[in-house]
């Protein structure tokens, strides 16, 4: 069993990264719009060649305008609709233009690796540290984003659970890829619960063959309370409590009630 926190999606098969994250349900997949954006956008400049199945190959793209056309937006929406929603996914709706020193050209690059890198860097402090904003959301080696959406289009994609980078090189949101409003529509909340579930599972393994006594249940509750206290002191949650009860002779039910930062209600985790 591998302990995984972050999956970086291959932009030619984003749905595979989503499937792995959904199956494991203990990590977050970072995906983005494919770098070969020309298959989803129409360019009117340069020399073109079409493949037999209708895909567009561009030999000389010239300068690509930053502002997309309506047909471009439609094609992007069509692509996004093919990717299944998941609270275990962070989806970025831009590419970046980056200078390639080997070929002395500027290239469009998928942002999944960059955003995953921001998350990994923030997680060195705590797993739930937000990887966005002016301090922790700066994307390196980027000339500008592509395409640049106006505010209406940005709001449309945000409501769909996507993260849109506006002018500049700073990620200012940490939405999970879900349209449904919930506490888990933000990466930091999902990260807190991923951390909790992994660590509580490790704790419970220590007691698995011991006799189901009141003293054992109190010890389990005590260890988990220490974990909650550590997370609270690191600004992961505002509060939490634990209830350990007996069900039958052998089964123990652990109910953990957690109030993550910036969430109004307590959320129950049962193990």
C-alpha cells in the first residue's frame, strides 16, 4: 500500500487521474486543460493541416490572441464536460506561456505540475496549508496565462468547480472540481480529512487484536484527541471531539466530529 497525497494528471488522459483519486479517496489529483490547446481552440493564423479524423495540426501558429472567441469557450466547455466531477480533484482552467531555452521559443504548458508543486510546497508546513494567494500561489517561469477569460466567463468556470488564473501569475483559489456546494468544495478541507483518515487508521491498527474493554476505548479516544489537538494548534481545524463506543463484543465505533477552518458546521467522520 502506497501513501499518496498528490497525483499529477497527464493532460492527455485527465480522466485517469480522476479515477485513481476517486478510487483511493485519500489524495488529491491536480489536472489542467491539455497543453495541445489547438485541438480545442480555432486559430485563424498560420499554416494548418487536418488529420483524417478532423483534428487540427498547426505547423506555424504565429501569434495566438489572448482573448478567446465564443467558439473557443464552447470547445473548452465541451472538453470540461467530459471530465467527471470529484471532490478529490483540483482542475485549473488555464495554460501558461513559458520560455523554452532549448528551442528559443515560447510554449504553452499545462499547469497541473505547477499547481501540484505549490500544494507540495505548502504541505511541507502542514498538509492543509492553502497553496494559493499572494504568498503561496506564485507560479514560476510564466510569461502570461492563456487564454485570459473575462469576469463573466471566470465566474462561470468557478461555479463549475474550476480554478481560473486571471492576469498575473498568482493562483487565487483552491476549489475542488465539484459543482455541488459543500464543505468539501475547497482543497484545504479535503486535505484535513485525508490527513485525519490516514492517521486514525494507523492509530486503530495498533489496537486491532486487543480485547474490547472500556479502558481500551478510552485509550483510543485519548490518542485521537491528541491528534485533533495537534491539528488545531496548526490551524487545520477550529475544534473537534471524539466518541468511541462499543458495538457487540468485538466491534468498536469511532465517531470524530471536526470543524475545519472557514466552515460553519461540524463534519462527522466515522471509522
